[in-house]
């Protein structure tokens, strides 16, 4: 059962997330042969001030 977690900055619309979830699900079913019913996509909206690269804030 593939589980894909996607971390994003807040601001994406529900429609954008649904389109991305469908595209990822399609790719997983094609490449891995999993059933669509077994693919789980989780979106985590994480505020920009909580993102860091090389110890430096992205904001």
C-alpha cells in the first residue's frame, strides 16, 4: 500500500491538490502496478516560517 506524503507551503487550492493526487496515483498505478484503492496521498500544509535550508529560514 503506497503512502505518499507531500509537504507544501499553505496556499494551494483544493482543486490543485486533487489534480496532483490523481496524477500521482496514476503514476503509482502505472509504475508499481498498485490498485488505485491502495494508494494514499497525504498533504501537509506547513507554514513558510517552519522551512529551513542549510540552517537558514526560507522566508
